[in-house]
């Protein structure tokens, strides 16, 4: 158990890595604590001071926020016009290989600065490739989220935005109830579950 401060908050910077932690990082889910320490999710982990759920799949890894936003429009009536040339993915097979959610989000925020209010420092809207992995691991991610008392990913009527753009006014998303990737108008409403960079610290 971590120490408790006078305010009743756990102290999270005194974690010590166990030998069990010091194994080659396998694909799967990790609990990421406020001090940056990460450990494989087993169902027996400490629930204190968890900041993110980490997802590793092969060479790809990123951190998933414990909360999400509903009824998000990537563009609205106050959004700015297109400036410069963008990277658009008209084919699903190409869009699924987009993993640059951070750069995508920066571009979206230029047109709609309100999106920044949804994101903590270092967070961004996942690319379609990242969002597709989240849909694939949805049940396991929800097991971890529910274990620590966080908000699970929605299952029914759950349209999640990615930051991967189809065109100037359309972007890709994933229906988490079916796992299908579709493009939709950026003026439509959907959910956003932010992600962040995840590098292992044992």
C-alpha cells in the first residue's frame, strides 16, 4: 500500500519494481501509474494512483485515458477554414495504417481550438489505427478500467472519433458495437477517448 498524505491522497512516487515487472514487454494491457511506472494488468494490481491504461500491440504502444467525452464535433459553426494541404485517407485500408494521432490532432485543433479543452497535456485524439486496436482490445480494456473504477468504453451505439481525416469535412471513426470503421461528417457528434504516448518505465 502506498503512504497516505494528510489530505488522504496516496503518495505515488515510492513504487518499487518487482522482478515480475522486469520481463520483456509483451503485447497486452498495462496499468500506468502517476509516477510513470507501468506493470502488466493481472487483476491483482494496486488500484491506487493509476493514471492511464497502457496498450501494447507489437511495436505499437500508447496510453488510454480513464475518461471520455460524448457529443464531440470535430468541426462546428465556429471552426476555421481549411489552411494548407492536409493528409487525407479515402481508402479504409490506408486509413487503418495511420498511427500519427498526435500530428492529426494538432491539425484538427488549428481548425477547431475547442478540441484542446478535451485534452490533458500530452494527450491527443487517437488515429484510426490506434482506435481500431482499442476496439479490438475493447473487452480487455474494459476489464482493466472497471477493475480500477474508471469509465469503461461504451459498447452500444458507440461511435468514436479518430483524428484520421477522410477529407476536409469528413473524418474516420469506429463503431465500437460492431467494430466497423466508417467515415462521417466532422460536424456530426461522436465520442472521444484521448490517448497519450506510452514508454515503459519499470
